[in-house]
């Protein structure tokens, strides 16, 4: 079994539509420049309110990926 070394980074994703879309936006953008993404953990969820309605969702993620050998 080979050794794996992992790196963790923090990302913030946002969406006017949903928390799930905010997560997907962050991960899909990161995947354009970071290889070997393996997992994520949502560490914060927050939003913006306008006129008594949710106007925007934001999530902070910890994302793990394996380093290339």
C-alpha cells in the first residue's frame, strides 16, 4: 500500500439559490486548478437577508486532496 499525503485548504462558495449550489460552485471552481480532490467538510453556513427573505447563501468548506508524487 502506498503512502498518501493529504493537504487541506479552506474555500468559501456562494449562491443566490441554495447551500448545495454554493458547495458545488466552490468545489467545481477549485477542481479547475487543484487535482485529486477527495472530500469536503462544511464548517460554516451563513447567508444574507434582504427584505425579510434569504438573498444569498455562503458556505465555508475544508477540502482535502492528495498531493501528487
